[in-house]
C-alpha cells in the first residue's frame, strides 16, 4: 500500500487490519504487507515485485488501485503487472 495516501499511522494500521481480515475471509495466506513510505523511492514496490516473482505469488491484495497510481495509470499498470508476474491483483471492498 502507499503510505502517503493514508496520511497517518492509524490509517495504515486500520488498512493493514482490513487486508488481514479480507485475506482470512477469502482463505488466503497474507504473507507480507508492503508499505511505500516515499512516492519517489518505490522501494516497497520493488520488494513486492521481487517477492511476487521469487515466491510465485498468485494474488496481490490492494486497498484500491490508487495505491499503484504512482507507477502509472491503473488501467495500464494492473494488466502489465499481472502479465509480468502471473499474479492477480485484487482490490478489497
């Protein structure tokens, strides 16, 4: 998730809890939560990408596609990320 979109630590914590609850309800194992702290660095995205490829992750959970907008248009980045990694991006309600 992109930390600057959530503004403060309590929102990040609540979003982490929502991701965890959604994963449990969907029967998914939440292996890691990546939080991007800096729009300019993108180190969390790089770690997410590497872990997805290395561990052959099947599903990536996002609070919303807005969390990928720093990478480009959600209409472009979602299919591109899915094609390159083989993982499916799912946004939680």
